[in-house]
C-alpha cells in the first residue's frame, strides 16, 4: 500500500490502551509495527467484549496491522535480539511507569545517544517529571484528577465519568502526532528525540470551557447536562418520540431556528437578542423551546431544521450510528481478518486511506520470522 509512513519501523513496547492506540495509528499510516509482548501477551487480550471466536474485541480493535514478538528482556539472548531490532528501528514507543525503562537497561536518554536517529516516545499517566510522576494511574483516575469529571453530567448530579476513556485516547493521539512531528524534524536534522507524553497533560488541553472559565474568571463550572456552558440554545431536546440535538452557535442560526419553530417573536425579545442574554436566561428559553419540540416527532423537526440551515441531528446509540450511510460511505467500519473494526479518520488524496490490512496477531505470531530476520 502507498502510505505516508511506509518504510518506518516501530518497536512497540506498549500495552492496554494509550500506547497501542498510538501505534495503531502508526500502523494504519503504513509503519511496520513490531509489538513486544510478555509471556501471556498484552493483558488487554483478556478484556471483554469478545468476538464469537473468543478473541478480545478490545485487543483486536487497536492492535490490527502489527507483528507480535514474545520476549523476556531479562534473558540475555532476548535482550540482544531486542537490541538488534532496535538498531534498525526508527521509533520506540513505551507506556510503562516512569523508571521502568531504566530498570530494563533501556534508559530513553541513553538510547537516543546510542541510536542518534531514534525517536523514543514515552507515554505515562503524569509524565516523566513532577511530584506525581511515579503515581500509578488509569483513565478514570485521570478523569477525576484533571477536573474532567467535575463539570460533566447533569446539573446537581455530581461528578460524572465521560463515557469514553478520553485520557488514554487523547494521550495516544498526541503521541502519534508528536512522533510524526519528530520524524519530520529528524528528516531535517538527522537526529531523533525523546518524547514525553502525559495522560494528565493530554486531557488537560481538552477541557476547553472548564479551563477557560478558571483561567479567565477564576471560577469553576459544574455539570450542566447536555447544554453548552456559554452558548444558548446548544442542547438536546425531547421530541414527541425521541431526543435530538440543536446547536445555535450564533445570532443568525438562532433566528433561523426560531423561524423553523414558529417562534419569530423570540428573535426580538429583549432577553434573547444576543448569545450572552440567551445564556443568562437559558432556563426560561429552554422551557419555551422544549414545549414546542414535544409537539412533533424527531423526523419532522430534523427535516425542518435541516431545511432551515440549523445544525441538528438525532441522538443515536452506537449501534444506530454504525448503520448510518455516512459512516458506511466514509468506510468507518472495515474488515480486519474477518472481524469488524472501526476505520481510520485519516483520508488522503495521494495515499491509501485504508486501515492496516493484517488482523491483530496472536502472541508471538511473528516470533520465528523475526528471529530469522534479525539473527546475528
């Protein structure tokens, strides 16, 4: 396949989610990814849900396109094999707790001195520095520590975990971007680098309105349900049969929405002339709109809103979204070794945009071939 990262070799020492999600993107973009596994393999191989053949969907989704090599780095012969592969690799990715690589004799600072063109990426909970660097972490811990839980959920409902592991995934995406940037830098300077990605750092940059309010006004915001903290109306509304989303991000869209809803008098209402005023009077405006939305079904309102140029959409389950013609047209459900997986969001005009074609490997599936390839 013609891919932007074709010819790049990645040594993948990651496990569970943040690291494998990063290296999945590298594989989808053409890199050769050699996954180093322990005796029983990545622990996510044993995470539910499972396909009918007993394979973990959790593992399979984010480890497609990779090769698997089982190594015990405490054994001299395995460590030497690892070093031989590393000497020919472009990138090393790991997500151990800080200090683990040093214990393995693989200090990142020393690695980039020994292999001057190597890009090393370390992903951890709190990063490699700071007073919490050694603190163990998982996504839910990070959601709580970062403040993400504090303004998620219904008003008065207390802290709520986001439905996706946003800390793990954001760290993986940032790691992918940083690796690609480092490879571009290496092409100019001939030198690699050590990348330090923290889950806390990553999710912190995604808190958006939460951070804006604290940094600009010194005030925390709490959960407000599905509405936006500073844009009104920007929320979900119950129709006669099911909910929809409606987002009026500026005055022009608000005016169009009021026309569609048969409420043109609200356009000139003194409480709703600007977004700031609408947000100030959000509760009363929301109730007025909610009463109208309940009079017709979702299909009616979505058609009318679309014709009026008002951003809106159904509130789907994941299963319903998977059946959308748009998801299918964008090839966001693809086949990987006979098993369905999500596709890649990277669409290129001059490169192949399909996912890495190989399914996720069994433990040490490529061990024999790799041992021959990198024999002394």
